[in-house]
């Protein structure tokens, strides 16, 4: 599944950037600078397409929570990872039905 080129959250456009490396991170988002970055390689390993999608939804979740002013939830990586995992699963199952 191809990642979106951009997404709008709370009136802000976040452009997707695919990067070779992000300093050991799978992804990164910044609403203020308008991006969601996804790494293709992490610590010498290639991130799979399904992992990149889950990472995108993970960063998308951070962006939503940050925009909502819920930095407390955005900083809770266990919450964000669990939420993003369920969201990714639901989105993929919906898209497979089309």
C-alpha cells in the first residue's frame, strides 16, 4: 500500500517524506514544520511495507494528539503504538474490502 503524499490535520497540511535513515527512528512527525517522515532503513534493517504503513499511522496518531493539545497522550509511546496498531489493522481490513 502506498503512503499518502500528504494529510490534513486540524487545518495543517503534513507532507510525507520518505527518508533513508532517521537516526535509529522508524518515523517522526512535526506539525509545526508540516511533515511526517518515514525511514526506509533502521539500524541497518530495511523497514517492510507493512511496517512503514504502521509507522505512518503511528506518526499520524502523534500528530492528531499533538494538534488536540494532548501531549500527555502523545508522549505515551505504549498508548500511541497500541492505538496505531489497531487503527492500521482496521484501515487495512476496510481497504481490502474495496
